[in-house]
């Protein structure tokens, strides 16, 4: 039943979806990191009017499945076309590609902000006090002392999040985007050979994530040479 | 774990995966029928959460004729044929057309319905102004169907057309309209209906009876079925019940029951109730 020739036939077809998978993952990880950083920093001031909305946003996006979020942003907001048209946002929500980017970005932004918030809090207080004592203002203390340390510490946890996002892109196939998983499902409906197709698709994600983990491990090693043995 | 033991485990798995399924040699007493449950009015989940529709009523009728106990379950369209072949259920009745490609993997009963496919578009669009046509083109009749397709092409140029993936409707679009329209694939027809209402797609391509059921809803008041219907060719021989190739006895039972349901007018009655037209196959 398992036929090596069949793998050679389907793998190139699956790889045709890889650029879209990478594009979705890359764009949402980058935008999501920006969002996460803003959200984490905005919570440093501990002002309720800033913190409370962020806590609610994070609770919603961490507490609901990504699949539901993608569905709601695409099919849910699709029902409010007149309202979206009147505020000039329909061009964005009309396209499945942008709906997927928005859902993935908001999701990873919520998770990422928690990772960064924890990392910032874990930077020893003495360091920022020392920086303040040297005459740095709060902004420069954050930028020059706290953030570099925090981002370095956050890297292992954040690499986890990046991998989750790469796998999360597979859900984009439900809103008509034919990335790797979407093509896999198409191939299954043409060949009815679910096992081989999903093994091949799984292997593509495995190799992709292996490369990402290697890259991030190298980056981590570069950033923390003192930990090398 | 040593490599040898690992290899042994892997080998066991491979055997399990490729183990031939016990084929039912005798006539079964009890079977499980799978449908999609998302293709109104053929098969869908009604307001009470129960499966309902033309094929559900027909399945119950056929089971009563065959004097066997049937359980009807819902399964994603994508997973119907793979699940049938691995034995999750015994029969597919999900408005599935009998095509040569599907016949490579599974077997079918004789058709119990023949239903043309066509486009649904906004009434004020180029194609919509044509309005609904009772014309039916057999794709085997190449000259006539090609002329009909060429007439549609300029009216659909550059439009986005929603279609369910893994269907013969998609095969049709890819074969005849790939150079004219942008094809967008959906998991269920309910999802492309939502996107037609939202204006993300300009047209739908599906079975005309299913489109008629969608367009009967109030939010589709400005939409219409337009142009002729297409049958045959990539659409195959019509809608049949899918079975595993080894279940010969079950296939004979179904064929006899379908013959009887055609002969006594049951299929005509059920189809007029659900799709307001007679889809009984002409022998």
C-alpha cells in the first residue's frame, strides 16, 4: 500500500504550497512580534486603562482555538460587509489571505506578549535601578538595559511560539488558501490516499520546523556566548 | 530501543496499515451509511440537529426495501472515500457522482439521480441577465457543449467562482474555465454560500438543485441561477451510492432496491418533494 513512487509524485506538488506557508508564517510572526512587544511594554506602566484592555485581548486570543478565530474573522466578519465597507476596511477583510494574516498575527501577538512580559519582569530590578542611578531615563533604561536582556531570555520560549505559528498556518486552508495542508487535502480528494499524503505533508512541516529550531538555537548561542561550555 | 526492535514495531505498523479489510461475502443484516450532512437539500443537518434531506429519505426507503437495519452518519466530504475504504462505514450516499476516477478506488450502485450542474450569480451581472435556462448539455456531445461554454466565457471573464473542493464541479471548472475565471475552493457548499452573500465571490458553480435551495433563502434575493446545466463527461453517470469493491452482495441488493424505487415512482416523489424537479435517471 505504501508506494515510494507515489511520494516522489506528490512531494513536488505539496512543495508548491510551501511559499504560501512561509509567507503566512513569516508575515504573522514578524507583525505578531511587533504587536507582542507593544503590548508587553504598554503593560509595564501598570495603568489600568492600558492594562485591562490588553488583558482582555490576551485572554480572548489565548482562550479560544485558532480555528475558531480564523473562522470568525473570515466568515463572521464577512456578514458585516456594509459596516466594513462604510469604514473602508472591506478590501482587507474581503481577501482570505489578509484574514489569515490578521488572525495569525493577533493570535501570536497575544501569546508573544505574555512571553515578553514575563521576560521583562524577570530582568533583575537592580539592573534597571543601576541604569537609572547612572542618569539614564526610563525609555533608555528599557531600550539599552532591560530589553536586550529580556529578549535574549525570551528566545527559547519565543521559538516555541514561532513553531506553533508555522503549524498554525495549516488552518488557513479552511478559508480557501491552498498552502501545504490545503494542497494535501486536494491531493487526497484526487487520489484517496490519505496516509501517504499526510505523511509527506507532515514531513515537510517537520523539516521546516527542524531548520527553524536550528536557526534559533544558533542565534541563541550567539547571543549567550557565556553559557557555552 | 534497539534499531532492530524499532524496525519490528515499524513493520507491525505497516502490516496494520496495509492489512486487507475483511470483505463481507454474505448479504449484511446491518450497515452504516455515510453522508456529508452539509449539502441541502440532498443531505443536511436540520434545525433539530438531525440528518435530513432527499438522500436521507431515500436511504431509509431503500433500507426498508432491503429489510436491513441502517445507521446514517455524517462525515466530511474530503474524508468520505478514504473512510469508506478503511471500513469506517459501508455505503456513501452524499450526492456523489459516479466518475471513472472514483471507480478506480470504490464501486458504485447504478445512479439513483441525475442532476445538472450550473452557475449562480447576481441578477444584475452580465451572466445573471441571461437568467435561468432549462437547457441541459451533455458533455459527451462536444460540439454543442463547447458552444454553450464559449458563450458563457465572456460573461464570466475575470470573475471569482466559488466551488467545493474534491468535487466533479471543481474538475469541470478546471477543465473548461481555468483560463477565464479565478477558482476558489471551499470545504463545504455552505461556506461558499456565505462568501457569495459576503461578496467575496462573484459566482458559484454547483448542482442546480443545491443552488436553487441556497438561492431560496432571503439573503440571496438578488441572485439567480444563470445559463444552462451540464451533465455527463467529468460529471460521470449521475449520482450513485458508493461502496467498497469487494461488497458485491450489498451492491446487488442496492441495485435491486433502486430499480424498485424507480419503478414505483418513489424516487420521483421524493425528489419532487425535496428539489422540486424530477431527478430520476432515465434508463
